[in-house]
């Protein structure tokens, strides 16, 4: 058995190299900040969908929907649609995916040249809308 001092140091070293635990703690901190209205923390959390694995999809989805509901960013609306369609962080729901694809496209049109979405993204959204409508009709 290690002497108490060595045991304390060993635990500190293990914690330092436990990157997953440190990452989870960071995301928990961002979640608290986001819950208190911190916009930057909210965007960081919704970006976990692009940057992290499935483990963080539910957290990314939570903040994607919060930000999408603000109705200001068609890119966030597009992400909400894709998450609903794929079932990433939320149960798969084509009707909700369709709703968010339609909202994203509408916002893109309203924003015009100021839209963050490309022409290719707009075409992609239109294709998704057509496919989902056909699938939901049957």
C-alpha cells in the first residue's frame, strides 16, 4: 500500500491524465453557464454535435433546440432538423425534422445574402423536405 502522500499524488496524476473526466466536467460547467443564459456556452454545447461523439449528442441536442427556438440562426435550425431525422440525441422523428428543415429554409430565404447557409445547403434542405414529405404521406 502506498503511503498517504504518494496516494494523494498518484490520484492527482491519474486525474490530470483522465481527459474524458476533465472534458465531462468542462461540459457540465458550460451546461450550468448556458442554463444561466450564457450564449457562448450554449453555442459551445450545441457544437458538441459536430465535435464530439454520440455520448454528448443529448447535451448538444438540448442546446440546439433551445437556440433553434430563438429563431435567429438557420444553421442551428438545420442542425435540429438533422438531429431529429437521424435520431441523434433524441428519438428519431421525421415530422419534427421536416418542421425544422422548413424553418431553416424559411429563415435562409428571409436572410438572403446574410444567411450563413450556402446555395448547396439550401438545395440539400429542399431535397430533405421533399423526401420527408413523401415519406410522411405514406
